[in-house]
């Protein structure tokens, strides 16, 4: 018999906490997920001192829940707001540092209040790379554009904010775990680019099952608690759509502008318009549009085919009065290079040249 959320809360309401009361009455339970015999949730406390006092209650909650029929696994994470140093989590959410030990810094808490958009220390510009829909190659464009900018002498960082589907570690060829002293995270480096992704904190193939507040908290932490160093530009690889992450980025950070990636076909352009409208409502300048998968050139005969149409993004940019930053081809080598962790922009050839021209346009326009 499957256990219900209400049954879990009923059990947790019987777990006493220091000072009186229980976990539920004190409103300490966050992000509760009950899924096929697996129970996951966060205990959010005020500070590190309280976190230490709550360890017995955490253990008791786990013991009682595991005793329920049909419960196979219980994962609990203890979090405290920034400024406290709670002990390292015991559950499955925060993952290993460079030495194979869980970092003390806990990723995935609720966001901490702030007055408004704030600069990221050491970062001159933040450029969001967005799209209205998935599958248009936004992450591929982000990694290759970052490498192309680095080859032009810019100090570049990439923040992989596609929290549910982080792909930058694979595309940039980074596999080590970030290290942490409990207050800051040291990012990784590849191809002249500074890289941070939640994917580096998780096991391969492990899903992130978080609601909006924890997503917003994770993004805020990766913006403000990562040692980015001195960067000319930080490219933020956004998830597709117009959801919590996009909203949080523009509310939490001083974003210089956004670049929209789309393929030429009408369906993609419909969603690209929604992304542009979202950034307009958030008062974030749209710096320009990129047409990805613009054409395919046969390697044998040189014939150019327009598999998804051609020129639609340029026409859309003209209609909206926005810069058209360039078109990028559909090439097998791009996919192979990304899968191998060696972005094609790091090499030579027609595609690398296309990314170099794109980087030059951004630099020349003062955007990077």
C-alpha cells in the first residue's frame, strides 16, 4: 500500500524538537516529496546552532518514517540560511567536493531576502542565454560562445542555470567536483572558461526534484557564493521557457541583457517571442537574436539544405527592431565535439569561424 503525503506529515508532527513543539507545528518542513516508497524533504532551521541541536530530531524522523510499511528510503537534508554554517547534509541533494566529501555549503535552500537586483562580485557583465523552447541548441551555443569569447581574450564564465537538465559539464569537458570551504564554492575551469553547474554537485543521472523556492535558492547561491574571480562576462545558460529561474535571475542579479537562440521554423519562433516578451516585462534588454541550425551543408557535394527553414530569425529580429547577431549551421561535428567535451569553437573550421564572428559582434557592441 502506497504511503500518502498526509501520513508522512502525521508522523513528522509527532517528532519533538528542542524547546517544545514538533517539526510540522514549527513549520520546518520544506520540499516534501513522497514517491513510490521514497520520501525526501528538507528541514529548514534558523542557523547552524539550531541545526546541530536538531540532529536528534532528524534521526528520529528518519527512524519513524522507515518503520512505516512500504517506505524503502528516506532522504533528509538540513539547511540554514546564508550566514550560518550548518553541518554537511546527510541526504542525497548536496554532493561531493573535489576530495570526494560532501561540501559544507548546501545547495538547494530557500532564497534569502534582498532589496533588489545586485551585482555579482568581480563580474562586469551578466548575459543570459535564453530560448522559448527546448531543443534549439541553446546550451551548445552557450558553451561554444564562451570558448569563442575566451579565444578573443575575454575573461568568461558560464553558469549552468538549467537546473533540471544541466549539460555544461559534459559540453565543456569538466568532471571534477567543486571544492568548498563551507562559505564559498571554487568553480572549475576548461578551455579558458570558468564553469559552475549544479550538475557538478550531483551524481550522474540523478534527478533534481525541487519546487520553485529551492530552485531560486540554488540559483542565488551559485550567483553569490561561487568564487567567480574577475570576469568580463558571465554567460548564464537558462532552462527553456519563462519560469522561476528566469524570473529569479532578473530579480536577484543585475543582468546586462539577454541573447535569444532560436531555430528558423515557426514553432520555435512563436516560443522565442514569448521569451522576448518575458525579458521585456522584466526590464532586461534583449541584446539580439541568433539563428541556430540555420542550414546544413553536405560534406560530399557542398549542397546547402534548409532543414528547418532559413532566415526566420533574421526577419523576426528586423520586425522587432532587435539586432540579428548571426546564423549558425547544423553540423554533425558540433554534436560530436559537445559530447566529447571539446567545443567546436575551440578548434578551427567554418563553424569555429561562425562562433568567432558572433563573439566579435558581442565584443564590438560592448555586450561582452
